[in-house]
C-alpha cells in the first residue's frame, strides 16, 4: 500500500460502477462525462496533489450485508490516486487512476454536488517477514500460471511485473489485470492476508488452466465510462 495515503477522517468520494474493482498497484483508465462525476473530479483536483484520490466502488444489483447505501455499493473498495488526466473542451475527463490501497466503507455521508461520499478506514496488508523461499516460490508459481493463461500477451503482462515485486503487489496486479469473475475480485479486494490472497489466486488460475480454453485470455484495456 502507498506510504503517502490521504486522511480519511472526512470520508472519501466514491465513484461506483458495476463490475469494476480497483486493486492496489494497478492502473485503471476512466472516461467521465456525467455532471456529478465531473464535479467529483473538479473538487478532487482542487485538493493538494497527494489527495487527488477517490475510491472505486463496486455497484451491486441488490442490497446485502456486504453493501451500503442505495443504489448498493460493496463495502470493500480500492482507492486510486489520479496519475494523469485531460479535461476535454466539453467538460468531460479522461484519466488514469493508480490503485494505492484498500478500504472498508463504514457509512454513507450526504451527497456533495451529486456525488457520493463514504466514511472509510484503510486496510493495510497482513504479511509475513519478506525474504522466505516459500514466499518467492508462491510468486514464481503465480507468474507462471498467469503468463501461461495469457499466452500471446505474455510479454505485455511480463513487462508489468518487475523481478523485485513482492507477493502482495504481485497478487494484486494479477487479480486486477486478469479477467477473473467479479465475485472473485470482490473476495480478493477484502482479503488483507497476503498469503491467503496469493493461495486463492493460485487455486483460481489452476482451475482456469484446467479448462484449456480455445482462446487465450485477454487483458481489458478499454476504460470504463460512467
């Protein structure tokens, strides 16, 4: 998780979209055109640069014990910092969010200029001391399984993963960039334990590989639009 995290005592803006989960250490391109989310961008950009952040909430079809508000938003979310953006002449924004951490949403505040704001707390990783051979082995297995499934796009994906990437960030990048089912991604975004997250990802990749798909998996580069 990023060392320079914004304070959450006043809550955090949430941009809810169906089927979208932002993981730490990943990049998410977005296209914003609704007035309320233009307002979110304008308000965010008026803050100090270190606070150019908002959460990507996963919009759910139905309320449950794991959602908040109406329309229901999943209680666990990823927070991103705006790494680049452009404002178009008609007021729309194209931007890229860089995931910096996980949060648990606790309650919803009143709307601000039409967009939603939630109380939240950071969820730092729970991880063992680095350097163990078993941790390195988990990382090697994760990379190998992911690259095998991506096949002709393996070089593109390999370029995202430097040799020094630790197990937590590595797992988050694989969960964020590979086209797992939304339910699996929601399970992973709320899991703080690095070993549990990595082991579950390995099991999921092994199941996916066992089906021997005729077509390789694709990385989704298309930016979500509100």
